C-alpha cells in the first residue's frame, strides 16, 4: 500500500515536471530563437535547414542600432515616457488609494465605480478622440501627450491594486502614528508606504511594462522620428522593399532588457508578509 502511494506520488511529480518543462520550452524557445537571429545575417535567418547556433556569429545588428542616433533616440524616448508614467502613476495611485482605503467622503462609491469601469473600456475606442484632443491642446507629438495618455490606462489599475493592498494593512498602524503626533500624510509616507514596498514595486513594474510596450497610441500621437519609441522603431525596420530582420531581433532583445532587469533586481520585494507582527494583538 505504501509502495503504491509512493509510485503514484512519483508519477505525479514526474508528470508535473514534464509539463513544466514543456511549458518552459514553449515559452522560452521563441526568445532563444530571437536572440540567435539577432547574431545572424538576414539571409542566414531564412537558411534551410535552420540553425539555432550560427556559424557566422556577428554583432553587426547591434552595432547598427547602437551607433545610429535615430535608433538610440527611440530608446531614450521610451525611457523618458515610461519612467515618467511610472513615477507619476505611483505617486497619484498611492495618494488616491490611501484616500479610498482610510477615509469616507462624498461620491466615494461612484468614483470607485468609475475607476473600475474605465478598466473595461477598450483603448482602441479612445484612439480617435485622443488624437483630436491632443491636437487641440497642442500636445500632439510631445512627451507630455504620451505621458498623459498612458496614465489614463495605468492609473485605474494602479489605484485598484494599491487600494486593495492598503486594505490589507491594519488601521492600527495609522492610529498609532496619529497618537504619536503624525498627520495623515505623515502616517502614509512614514508608516504605510515603507511596508507597502512589495505592492508598490509590483504596480510600478506593471506600469512600466505597459508604457514600454505600448504601440498603438505611440504610433498615432507622434509624427517625427525624434519622438518615436522602441515599438515604433522596430516597426520602422520593416521597409517597403526589405525587412531588417536581424536588426528587428536585436532591437527586440535590447527592448526586453529593462523589464528583465526590473524583475531581477526587485523580485525580492514580491515576498509577502512584511507587515506580520507589526501590530501587537
């Protein structure tokens, strides 16, 4: 009986391992092929039979991108827009979430419903209205136009997530700070924010990813090369008569690096339970 249970347990573990391995290969192989193709020439990418490891390893695609001021500008624009959106979104979301979590005020429920409902609006339906609005306000083809537009889509999610996170924190933390003479804002920035780092980092990474990878509005709301972002830069490598496949792959790899680094450096902040024991029972 014991031997049978062990065999069943071993079979389940083996099946789980095989399933995870298949999933990892399915998810990772396209990235591996993209990285491999970035070191090949355009002709070798479509060679038959295909080779994962090239015999003619070359940095030409990366050199062409990093030595071209126009292509480097794509990355600068993406960093400026994405970092600005992330910082502003987190700042506003923290303040709004604190208000929704800790205070009662008029129109609280309607505002909550509006924020949640905005999440259900397909962004593409707002494309033409936003284009007209940005042109009218003189924000077309500007950093500010992109930043404000992206924040419309990142703020609702950020507020919802941060409100939920603040709701998990005991109100005794605020009350203890207020007893010690801290103001409401003091309790927020000195007590709640430091112990909410896991939630803030998660929302920040999500916001950065949305801003970094956004294509449709970046294409519509910018006109000149000096305002284009990385996703548009990749699309521009698709010429009328030829595609620069190796440069497309190289720019895609370079575009993945910021998000990958965010996960590598901040993954420890995803560990929960940082508030355990913060309040005595």
